[in-house]
């Protein structure tokens, strides 16, 4: 099987090996638009249009043409958000090994064409290595929000003709209305066209926006409006970035918590007692391949977590509505677990510890003495790091300024070692711990036990 990248310039833009592979094929599979680019007098093979949805159909299409010389058409570079990745995953290690060797049974040969990113950067004079790329093909437009930083250049791979308008609306709503947008259509083809303007004008209907070709990319020169909230690239976003009801791990404690969790690309977090979802959201913002599951028993808060995730550019955050530890059943194995609430629920810490693989991290925050004692027992058994985080804010005191101390947060962070035994059953045995959701006593103040913060 050979995967041939093709551009809007069609047959004329193909390399000699690409043309030779297509001429020799018994079957050519591709999208209807791609197949129409091939001249009948050059390619006599049977033509098969991919069914929709594509991904589940791939194994069946390949099986139907087993033993025949097969070519698959792909837009641009097949290995850049293209069909090449899917084919590698479906055909497995044997095909990948064949691709490296360049021959052999089951080999998958890939012949790339310049990608739309290469074309767009060439037209705009943007260095490819300094340009962020976000794909919206089969993905929600909210993903773009995580890439918005003042002065950055972003290329958006469009899902169709409607994508430019969706991008303009998101930029305006996120405070990036002054950003300049370039819509580049049919790159490399005879009908190539470029349209540009400010996102706020397009989204507000100030200027007439043409009907775009479905084959387009959107280039964005990010400019933040002066009054828009500034979001940084590291954990510890302003508290005002979140919609919340007080169930929020506050900014400075949140930054310390993410540092202890130490997210790495591709890792999965369980965020238990999600509250407003801030820990899971900022875990996912550290790298686009990071994943998270936020477990929250309150349906209203669970919906709020979803809104925060979409607003801050991580719409892929999975939300499980239910009480832990019962709601943890069936979840994929985590690389890290954060417990922000319900520490004294029977069996919760046990379930989290047992779910972690060797090398997995667990971080738990609390402000109550009962839960602090519980963490001390686990610390005594498994070690790690037990710290107390205290934050004070300057506030007016009459005509002067003084410090107001927030409730100190006790944090236990530990990495599960290969020699770690089973959980000590501390959660189940903490019978003297109060109900974690009971109202605090009059001495405690307005306590938020789920986030470990004072409201």
C-alpha cells in the first residue's frame, strides 16, 4: 500500500514516484475531491471513495482490497493530521517496519506532498518553526483558545467553509478581536485566493465576508484587546478566569499543586472533587496531548467545569458526574491523581493509590485537621512530601495596609514506587473523620472543603 500526498494543483504537482504509484495501482482510495484531481487517461485503477465516518471504515476498506496494489490519496503531507497516522495505527507494527525498510509484505509507503502549513507560511513569510498549528478538523473550535497569546502566529486547519467565521467569533469572544486573520483558499492551485481582515470586524458584520472554499486554512496574528484578561502559559491562571461558586483551588495553591503533579506530554490526570475544574484545566493546558478526567458529584458544578474547559481551550476534558470512589470504576489508568475534596470518604485514598501504576503521582490538598491527620498517616507509611502552604494578601486596614491570611493548605505529594505495598486502608479506617461535606463549625469560617480553600 502506498499513501500519496496530493495538493490543490492535482496531477501536475505530484512527484515522479507519486505518479508512478498511482499509474501502477489496482485500486485508488480517497475523498471525492481528491479522486477528481486524477486524470482518467493516466490512472485507470478502480476508484473508491472513503465512506463517512472515515476512521471506523478503514479496516473494512483495506480488507476488501487485500492482495491488490492499493494507493491511498491524502491531502498534503499524509503524516501531518492526515490519513497516514490512521493507516499506521490500523495496519500495525508490521506496516510501520515495512515503511522504514521501504519494502516487504504489508509495507506502508508514504509519499508526502507539501502540507497546507508549508504553503501558508511560504505565502505569509512566517517561519514554520515559530508558527503554532491548531486543527479544527473533527474537533471543536474552542481548542483554539488555548493557543491564543499576544503576538503569536497561529495557523488553523479548517473543517470547512464555515470555519473562518467560527474562528472570528471565538477570537472576539476571547478578547482577541484586534487579531488579523488571513483566509488562504486552494493553496497551490489555480484558484488560490487570500482574504484578510480584523476578527472583530468579521465577527461583528462590519465588513462583507465572502463565501469561502471548503479547502482553506486560517492564519491568525494574535492581538489581545487592551481590556482583555491576560492568561499566561504556566499554571496559576487568575481566579477571575474561572466561573465558580467558591469551589475553586485558588491561584497560588493551584500553581503549587500543578508543580507537584508534574504533568508531562500524553499523561492522564484524575481530578477528584473537581469543583470548578481548575486543576484539570490547567493540567491539560500544559501540553495539547495531556488528558484529564474530572470527577464531580454535583451536576451543577459538573456543567460549570465543562464551561470552564471550553472557555480556556481544553474542550476535551472528560467530566464524570458522581461520587468517588464509586465513580472511579472503569476509568482509564491514571498517571497522576489529585484529590481536592472528600478525603475522608471511606476507601477514597485506597482506590486512588491502588489505581496508580508504579511511578504514578498522588497529590492531595486539605484544610481540615481531620483530613490532615489522615494524610499524616499515609505520609508515615509511604513517604513523599508533606508541606503546608500559607498565603496572605495585602488588604486595607483603615487608612493603612495589612496582611490577611488565607486558611493554610496541607498538601501531601508522593510518587508510587515499585516496592510500595497495598494501600493501608487509611480512608476506610478514618471513622472519626467528619462528613467531608458537612457544614463547618462556627470557629472554622466559610470553609470550602472540596477545593481546600477559604471562600
